[in-house]
C-alpha cells in the first residue's frame, strides 16, 4: 500500500478509530521517553569496558532502530569504523546493564494514558510492537503500570524478523484475526512507517519521538501528530458531526 505524504488536517485524520479493532503501538519514543535510561545504561557500560563516555544528546540521536544499531553507532563514532566483535561485546554488556536500569528516569509521554484509556473503553485490542528485547519491554511496561493494557507484547527478539520487516505487524493481525482495514499502527520512526506500508496498514507517527536523528517527514508518513490525544479530539468531532 503506497500512501502520499501529507500532514492531514484535524478533520481528515487517518486514525478512523471507530473502524479500528486492533491498534499497534511502538514503545520507545511513542509511548515512553526512555532516552535518559538508555543514556545512563550506555555510559555505565562504557565505563565498565574502559571506553569514553557519550552524551545524552548523542544517545537521543542514535536511538530508534534497536539496541544493536545503537551500539553500532557508538562503536563507529568512537573507533571510526565498525568492528563486529566490539559491537557484540558492547551490545551484550549494555543489555545486561540496561535490564537493571530500565525505569529510573523513563516517563510516559503526555496524552498517552488518556489515549490508551479511551481505546480500552472502546474495546480496542492494544498490542505493543517494539524492537526492544521482549523481556526488557515487558518489564518496562510493568514498572510503568502499562503492561495490563496490552493484550500482546512483541519484542525485537520475539519473531524471526523485526521492524521495518512487516512480520511483527502481520503476526499481531493474524493472532487476533484482524484485517488491515481494522488495524492501525502508531509509532515514531521510519521503521514503523515502512513496516506498516509493507504490512498494508495505516500508520500515524508522533512528532516528539526518536527517528535516529532524522526528520520524520523524510519517510513520508500518512499523518503526524504532536500528542496522541489529538486523535481522540478528532474522533469525537467525527462522532458528533
């Protein structure tokens, strides 16, 4: 499914919540701001390995495509080339450290709880589809009291492929027996946009998230919103019209 890029007006939202039965959410950069804890864990890891530290802004630029890519960016920046052995060493240690520092400064973005509450009140099935490892994703959602809102969590290591491959999205649709027209993806990065396109479903992205330091408009999303509650306002106007 190919979609022309546009920032739709409030009266032309892609959401069409009344027609959706399954809503898929990215995690980091969409539901929660986890960059400070990723930054904390990365510097603890680098310190353990005797490597130079990085800045929070660097981490915010590099996140968005999974822990493996984050570690690749760190190695490339520090060593000026990518040594797969060093990348794997950093990745394994980072995942271990991060698992114990998941929710120190991580916060839920404004408007997210209201949106999730409204979706649940409308009996939507909510699924978290993230490239973060499954165990870390579940534990982070649990610590933020969000886990029970999701009928399923699909991590970056849950299936053979992860976003931008469409497999996680297709798996969720198959699991809940839903068609593309009944499904909506909400994310923050080109990974989410591409995965949704390849799965044949509509996708809305938030403007505040992580996209590997790139302008989210460059991947031509169908719609960009500043807060998820904007979609509720549009939905209510549509029902009242």
